[in-house]
C-alpha cells in the first residue's frame, strides 16, 4: 500500500499539465475510556477497540484523493484511506475509484466504486475536518459496516425557485469486513443493492430521504458448521433447536433500509438529525431503529455541539438453549447465539464536542461521550470476556483529535 501512495505522490508535479488535482486528509486521534467490559470502537468493521487503562491511537487515519479531469464531460476520481485493517488491506484501502460523466448541469452518471449513499455524511464520513462532530454517531453509522458501492449511479438535479432538488438511483454490490469477539472475522458481501435518494436544499436547510434494498450474498463458514452440529442433537435434548437453526440461515435473505435526514446551518447555529429503520426477513435483524440529533453553536473559531443518539432492535431474545445442559451443548448454544443475537441492540449515547479552528486547514476536537446500554455483549464493540459476569453497562469515552486537509 505504501508503494501505491508513493506512485500517486510521484505524479504531483505533473498534476497541472495532466489536469490531475491531488488532495488529502488526515486525523491523528487519541481515545480513552473507563469501560471495563466493552472495547470501544467507531464501526463494526474496526478490528480492534480500546478498553480501560489504555490510550489508543489506532483510530487515526490518512487519505489521499486524485481527480483527473479528462475533458468537460468526463473525469476519473480515486481515493485511498489508510487506517487500522487486518484483512484484504488493498481492497479495503481503495475507497473510491469511479468514472463520472456529466451529460449536462442536470444529469450525472458514475460507474465504479462510489460511496454507498445511505447517510447524510456518506461523502465525508472519513474526513474529520469536514464535520463539526468528532466522529459520526456510533448508534447510527456503525450499524451497517459497508461504505462503498461497486456499481453505477444516476443523478438528476433540478434548480427550483427557492432551492435545488435532486434524485439519485444506484445499483451494485458491496463487501466489508466485520469483526467480533474471539478473533471472529467475516467478509460480508451484499448483492443486488438497489437504492433511491431524494434531496432538497434551500438556503440553510437540507432535507433527504433514502430507500435501499439488498440481499446477503454469502455466509460465514461457522454458520453452516453450527447448523450441521445442531441438526445432530437429539430433539429431546433441545426441543427448540429448529428455530435456532433457522436463524443461522443468512445467505439470500432480503434487507431493507429506510432513512430520513435534515440539516440546518446558518453559520452560527447547526441542527442535524437522521433516523432510520433497518429490517429483513431474517430473525437476526428485525426492525432495528436508530437515530440521532445534534445541536451546535459557533463562536468565532470555536464550535460547541451536543448530540444524542440511540439504537434499538426488536429481536431482543435468543431462542432457548438445550434442556439437557451438557457442556458441549452449552458451548454450542453460546456459539450459535453469537450469530443469531448479533443485532440485539438497545443503547444510547450523549456526546459533547468542542472544535477549535487552528488554521484554514487544521482543526482540534475534544469529545466526551456517555453511553448507556441495556445489554453486553453488543455488536458495536469488542469485549473482555472476563468481565461478562458483572458488565459495566454505562461508561464514558474521551477523544482528542487533530484533523487536517491538504
């Protein structure tokens, strides 16, 4: 990956003659928490987390973007993001790689790897300098690990008397790493992604709606192994095992995502909110509701903002275990429950962020957040298994970061 960066940087002196624009962004971040049980992380695709007595810098990242203006209608865009990764590093480092065709000021077509446009901050969620929040709310942005779409999108923008309306449709597939406890890793693949985004901007206001459907394209090998093992258990030992077996079928299951977003920003006050409903015909994920609201005030070079975010799913119970508590059956039940109960979420976070502009390209952020969860383990975090007997369901996290663009 380092060689790719060197090659891109080598083209910098030629950028003017070749109509190539280079830009970059970076975040240096230190994270501290008082959580004894949960290892804090910002997305479920993050392979490591931070727990009490640790000061962690693995949340830091650096990115480089190149845009080649071929002519007045076509351009190529590429973006690399280097951060803590464990598997398929080259593929996961390549965040954007698409050809854009602007047929007119109204119509735009893109093909290749683009951002999976589920969120209000999709286009800049990895660029810390571009947002007043220290990072996107975990309860909303961490639910879905996928950030990219390999496919196509078509957008139409229409100027109106008091603003600009746009509608975008996209189609493709995506894959993303997912990490959980005990070294669990799954490269989650989604296929037949089809989505529509409608947006309206006027003066200081932005309104947005999203509807997306997709299918799971693969399953983890453990899920098949667990189904086979459960099938061999006598029904008299485990009368409800069939329901647990059904929950371990994930491939080709349908998923839907609905979201509404709003943003108000008059350069003095900021109000931003998003709400979503994620559902499927799999018992693993049922009516997962999430949302957040942020209110911020700017004072010269300072911005102070407070946020509240929440996530709650309807699948709050895992199927009962064996009636005969043999050690091997209990172990099998625990392993199967990790899969079937992965999205058992019920937690909220209150966050306070101070941002200070140090220059036109550099910002300092200090963040405190207090999280309350009704259940651990949680899909959002990694965990210390030795603390499960008395998990701390309420904890604080402190973050200091320097964010710059170049």
